[in-house]
C-alpha cells in the first residue's frame, strides 16, 4: 500500500476560528468537533487538517497546498478579499506578489497563530521528469 497522509494536527489558540478561516480561504468544508476535540478542515477526500486548541506554547507549522491554476486564482482572490497580507517567499517581507520562479504560481500567508500556509501550482520539491 502506498503511504498517504490522512490527517495533520495543527495547534491553535482558537481552533474553530483557525479551521473556519483556512476552510473559507481554500473553499472547502470544515466542522467543529468532528473527531474528538478537533475542528476539522476537509482539504480533499484523502486529507483532513485537525485544529486542536491549546494554551501551551507550540511550534510554527507550515503546510503547502498544490492546486491547479484556476483554484490558485480563486483562493488568492479570497485571500485578497479577506485583506490578508501575503508574500512571494516563505520568510520574506509581505510584498503582495506571486512567485513564478518555479514555472508556476506560489504565495505564502500567515495564520493568526503564527503558522504559515503555502499555495502553489507546480511542485518545486517534485521535479517533472
């Protein structure tokens, strides 16, 4: 069997707000208290991101979502409509630009809890052969 990532847990100060925000930007469904104490974002049929609320310090997480260009454009429009600052590099300044250096489109934005999300159309980690 091929290994697939089924779900990923992300700590948050307000799990419902974090899940709702990500789901609305990605244009996917979410649910409060879906499995145990988690608020779940249903990214696709094979991946769920579960937000778990904690008052304790936690590390920053980074998730990259690869989509087709039409979905990229729609999600970027929602990021802009929400007034969220975004950038063209993972840790660079907010430049409100789209990175096209890898033959596709890439943007990064921060979640209120400090995590940062990446949206890309071409994987730079998996080069086409």
